[in-house]
C-alpha cells in the first residue's frame, strides 16, 4: 500500500485553496460539517441540474434516473466495504439521531 499524499489530497478540496490569518487553511473534520472534494460538489451540482427528484417515489424519468444513481452509489459502497448485500448499506441524515431513536424504548 502506498502512503497518502496530503498535498495531492488537498488539491481535491477547493475550499482549502485559501489563506486564513496569513496561513494556508487547515480544516480538521468535525461532526457538524465535512468539507467536500470537488468530485462530490460536481456530482451534486449535476444532480440538481439534471436529475433532482425523489428516490424510489416516482415513475417519471427524473425519479428513475435519481433512483438508479442512488442504487449505484449503494453498490459502490457495498463493494468498497465488502458488504454481502446492498441491503446492509443505509444512507441517513443525522446518524446520531437515527441511532438514538433506534435504541430508545418504544
């Protein structure tokens, strides 16, 4: 396995290409906000420009394309983490809240 090149990785994050307080911006990840690489920003922009529709909730072309992209992403994650099935891959907003609700007594 090769070593990670921090300078090359920084180039993927446009926001890090600025100077703050006379120093190159350094942003350490936190639970509230994560900086996104350019490929993510480009993908989101393309989605909003071309396929903005509810996933699994429509039978029109935009919804079908959005659903196909969503399921393709689930498959990519499945392969990346070596999961047995895409059913093991969940995309959620506010994970801490989801976990709390799941663990709370009914």
